[in-house]
């Protein structure tokens, strides 16, 4: 069927959308080389945009399925070659015709395109979220257009302080700037980027595909790897801060020591300490915490830790310029950071001893270290909407489909090894993947296969580098525990001394201590740290009773362990916060918005009830940073992304008490 399937898609036409592509003159041979780098299913959808011919969606040449990080839709090599050959002709005709994009596909065709790419029908409830995410018309609908909601004077009288210039802090700055709200971001580091600035250890990289792990409204076409390393990610957030003028609002090398709410004025007084060392007070009508969850390193309580005579450092406090070549190195921990450090340093060190408390489940991702071929940025730049659909292809498998394997089926008879039939199937696949790499070393296999249910802790992506490193002659995996550390090295649980020159603590963070060590004092002198204790809670992870005009990004109960992207979650949270601020700015100065205890408690009762049904609460899970000292989970989100997206589109007025001065 031809262009009769097309119609309007929104307030902007495809020809005007910033994603419709830049005209090009590349010759056929160059284009043919570029096509070898592309996702063929995504290419097919770009062909629909180039030709206006939706019949492309109704032919045998189509994706057969979708899986996390699998971008060719399980199409055979022959089918992929056939599509590329056809696409070359389509792209050449598009080029020769002046790169004129036909009218955009109508809503029904866009829905058909979604289902085509995913090889499954997209449920109706997901369509609004996915259309917003796709942004085919180039309109950023997550930006808050307050219109005439508040006067310029009212906005100018409503200063906001944001704590932290990581991913969510920069995002908050972008949205505050777009709304015309004066703001200051206080950042303890000398540069933006948060975790991507602080974590500079060898091999540090993201585990969400980069073309999805970026702001929805600010895609980067020039990623050099599909799962980029920390310096490239830090550079992205730095460029974003510069492009949107956020960097001019950041006070670097400055740390928030505390904040106190003044009931009489309806304002926050924020105490900061900058490079000069003297404390200073910042006035704020609202306070936004963008400190993250994984930014305060946790060092293990090992006897003699301070006595070590060599170099010792936490993975998040890597000493720049450290040369490990020819050194004897101990890595304590086998979580996500160690999983990246060990393969990166193993070829260079003389001896590497890895101390494991518990093994990690891992799943295959053969593309984890792949570089991006030149065809990908070319296609995103020139082929209509290729980049938007490629982002969509990465988003959907990381959305809510994996939750089925994480939900406890109480009737499943083999709770000692799995929580459900589908979870057991995942365990078998992951175990087979590890056995294939270990080969004829049953002792190592016994060490690396976890003794808890699959997916119960953070599951790591593996392209063979982790177990490949553990099988090297100069690498030893120790599972006997650690008795003590002495000046010469590490003494394991059997009394054996492992002499080392360097100790790397890949031991995680104080994840349950939100906003620590700051002292945040709310209404009536309530101290946030005391109110939370070891059970941090907030409505949607964002707002807390007794703390008016305080909003958390990446707060309690929002860490994602089942899929998605923290950037997606942050965009949801920031939109919610901006909507709340719009309400406040329309009121007289000194007005406040505070979540009611009833609304907060109802939500957290539902949250805990839902978490009790999820794998992270299974009794086989011990020593998990997901849990507090009581063994309860307060930091994870058990919600489907589509639900959280819907709940955070705007605050429910019934959940709040608005005090007007």
C-alpha cells in the first residue's frame, strides 16, 4: 500500500522534524559500505519514511523476534543481505530526489511500525508512552511548557537549589532553564557527570545501550561504542550542560552540608562549603536532590585494612596515573565494578587475585565491547528517523518484558533454585553460558555459578571477558573469605597470605543512605536522616512528608533492577517535579507543597507489598546491596515502566497539602 496510509502525526510535519535527516550526496559504493553497519529491521522502517510506502511492513522480509541487545531481529544473513540490496536502491533514489521526506505516517501506521519492529503486537496501554519516547515529530513533550501559568516576576522570585550535577542534576537544570526558573546546582566535584566522572577505573562502561542511554530530546549520533566507557559518557553530559547553558549555573568543588526549612518564610536555607572553606547560606524556594544512590563508597570492615603498606583504593576513588603493569593486584569484590576492572587489567598485571564473597549471574551480550561502525552515525544523521527507531528497538526489550522472570510464583515447587518456570529457564541458559566458557574446569565452574536464584541480584552482561580473565594463568579466584589485611597483603579465610602491591576495593556503595552525610531538617525540626533511619521512603521516590518543597530524583524505591534506563526514570521524575513547581510558582511567595502522610503511607504499603512478590525478596538472596540491615528492600522499583511513566506525568493534587501564604 502506498502513501494513502499516511496522514498527520502531530503539530510538526516529518519534513520539519529534526529527526527527518540531513540531505546527503554520498555515492552508492559508500552507502553500501555504511549499510553493513546498520540494524536491518530499523533500516526497513526508515525506508517506510523515505518512500511513504507502508507495504514494506507487510512482506515476508521482516524481523522474527526481539531480544535485549539483539538488533537484527533474528533475520537470516540472506534476508539481511536482501534488505540491504533493496535499501541501497531506495536510498539512492531518495538522494537523487533531493532527500524530500513524504508526509509522515499516520497513527495507525506508526503503531503498525512499532509492532513490525518488535515482531509482536504492542499493547495499547504502551502506545502513548512509546509515541512520546519516539518523538517522531521532533516535539519534546517532556519539556514543561508553562505558558501563562506564572509571570516572569513570579518565576524570578522562585530560586531553586539542585544538589548534584550528575545525569539527573543536569536534566533538572535543563528543564528549570526552559521554564525560566532561576537555579543553582551545587556540585562537589570539579566537573559534571556524577558517577561517570567519579568512576574512572579501567574498563568502566555503561550496561544500557548508549543510543538509549542519553536524554530522549538530546540524542548523540557520535557514540564510538555501543556501550560506552566512562570518559565518553562524562563528555556527553558535559556537552549537554554546555549546550543548554546549565554549566553557568553550577558551583563546582562545593558541597552541601545541610539544609533547613523555615516554616515562617516557607524557604529552604542551604548550607554549602566551597573551595574557600567557609560555610555559606543559599536561599531556595525549593530544594531538589539529585545526589544519586551510588555515590558514597563503601569500604569493607576487614581487620587490619588500614595497615596495608601498598596502594589501596576504592573503585570509585581510582588514583589517576596508577600503573598496574607488572604489579601484584588484589581485587576485593566481584560485583559490577570488578566485572569490568578484572578483564581490563588482567593482561597487564603480574598476578591478579580476585576475592569473591558471592558469585554473580551473567547473561550473554556478545556486543558489549563492540565499537560503532561509521555507518551508524551516518544513518542517524541522514536517513529519516533511523536514530529514533533504533532507540526504540533498544528501549522495548529493556522495558517490562523481563519482569515475568522476576516475579515469585509461590506454587512453583523448586523454590530452592528458581522462583518460577520462566526463571528456571533463565537459570539454565545462564548456567550453560558459563559452563561453555569455563570448559573442563569443574572447580572454577562451581565457584562462578551462584547459589541463589537467578536474577535475584544485579545481573551482569558478559561477552566472555569475565570468565576469560578468570581462566588466565596469572589470575586466581579466591572464595575462602578474608581473615585480615596485613602490610604485605591479604590473608584469606584459610590463613593463606596473598602478597600484593595494590588492593582495589570493588565493594560498592552506601546505597541505603540517601542524602548522606547531609543534615536535612524539615518542618518542625524533623531530621530526614532520623525519619528515614534504615527505611528510606518517599511517594514515587520523590516527595517526603514533613519536608515541604523538597523533591528527590533517583530517590528511595526508584532504582531499576528489571530493565529500562535511569535516564528514562529521571525524565519521568523531573517532569513530575516541574509540574509541582508550576503549582508553587503560581502561588504567593512562601507557599509550600507537602505530600500528606496518608498518601505517602498508602503508596509505600503498596510498594512493599509489591516488592514482597519480586525475586529480590526471595530468602535465598543474602549479602545483597539491594537490602538494608534488616534484610528489607527499600531502594528498588518493582513497577512496570509504563505505570511509573503514567503516575509521574503530574502530581495528584489529592496527595498533597498546599499551604498558601
